[in-house]
C-alpha cells in the first residue's frame, strides 16, 4: 500500500495508472510525429503540443476512471474489460471531435489525433495483456488473509490459490492455526500474519459470527488501509454464482455489485436506445406484414397494452404485438383461457416496450 493524499492505494493500481498514462501520451506523440514528420518539432514546441498531449491523456484517464477500469477487482471478465476499453476509445474520439470543432487550437489537430487514436487502440489492449501478466507476479500480487474456518473458507482458499488470474496470494487463513478457536486466538493469529506479510485484504468467511469475529482488529486494519470484504463476493467472482444458503443481509447492503456510477448508467441508457433504434430500423419492413397477419387472423387491436412496475415503483405501459385471441368459454372443470392466434409462433419472441423503463430485467414483456 502507498499512501497519497491520506488515501491508501495498492501498488498494482498505481502501476496500471502510470503505465496507461505513459502509453496514452506516447501514442498521441507518435501520431503527431508520424503525421508531420520534420514539422513535428514545430508542432510540439511552438504550438504547445506537449501540453495538448497532456490534456488528451487526462481525458483518456478520466473516461477510464469513469468506467472503473482502474479497479481490477470490479472487472473480472475479459469480455467486460474489452467492452469498456472500446467504450473509452469511442468516448475519447467523440470528445476530441467536439473539442476540436469548437476549440481547434486546444487539442492536437484532427489528423494527428486520428493516428494517435489508432495507435492507442492497439497499445491499450497490449498494455492490459502485459498488466494481466504483471499482476500475477509475486511483487504485484495482493496479499490476502481469509478469516474463517470450515468447508466454505477452505473452498475459498483453494479457489484463490488456483486462480492466478485474480492476482491475489493467500498468506494465511484461520484454519491453519492450532489450538482452540477462541476470539482471542483468532485475533492474535490475524494480527500476527497481517503485520508479518503486509496484508492488503481480509476476506471474512466465518460460518458463525456471533462472538467469533475480532471486530477491534478488523477496525484497526480498516483504518490502516486494509480492505475488509465478504467471502460471498469472491466466491461469486470464481464460480459466477451467488451462494444463497450462505448469504448474509449485510452483503446485500455493502456489496459493490449494486454500485452503478452515473456515467455508466447514462452510457448504458444511450447504448440501449441506439441498439433498439437500429433493431427497429432493421425489422421495420416486416411491420406492415405483421399488422396484416394479426388483423386477418382475429378481430381486436394490433398492439397489446399492459401496465408494469419498474425500479423504485415507477409504472409504465408495455406494448407488444398481440398474440392472444378471444377467451374460450369455461367447460367442465376447466376455466376459460385466451386462445393463441396463428401468428403467435412468429410473434412470441418479439416485444416492443414504450416508455421510460427504469429497470434492468430481461424478458419484461
């Protein structure tokens, strides 16, 4: 841990940030040199070129921080990291285009910025691959202590030791201590190993927490910059599943998975609108035939409308092409049920929702 401005930062995070800053600055520097050749000296030294490169670097790092790319523990899947990196490149290209259009002298010129972005795209993915390898080396691996005993804690320790891509090293866990598992013994073992190995994280995996968790020691570690986390989050990262039988209400409150930054929410909303618009544009030639098929099949409206409840109790109306006909009359012991129209096989999977939906569940309609 390194302390900067009264905040503790892991060394691996600072290495990632510093390496990415150098790569961004170098990429746009190469773009300027390749584009202007001999005139690049004038562009850099007499047109405030170096300051412009620093401004571009700040923009790239800001977008990366905005999308949580400097918190490796929050992005465990490779596809998600790739998507966020591509999103950063797209946002940087859009931001540079807007700034250059209104303030052309505040940023590198358009042609050199384009070359720099192309170089940056390859350099970023290359650097992230190198960093993934570096994070598995002993000098950058985060040291972890697992506080807990039993099958769950043992399974967590084995998983952390076999998943080298997580970039952590288990320096000890409560199950290795000898003697009785009293509160004093657990606290002494925790204090000894954390001081001896300079632990970065403590993962709590205790089956019974009443009177067995050394709260005082955990508070002191927290004040010294050590992260205290639930075992549920790490088991979810390793298996992709949440173990409901070992789920504590406190995890639902403090888990990072429920944290969505405003920037990410806005980007997800914009992405959803653009994707929906493109898909509607693609299927729009089929819409008249769908309407005709529904009208010829059975009487009634073309669209089906139903009220739904979204996030925070907000209500909206869901619209989709009607796939049900008239309700059958009840027979002996059988209640009346609506009939399916013949076009329902083709329409069963289509769902067009209108309104400002404030929820993120799939298959809403």
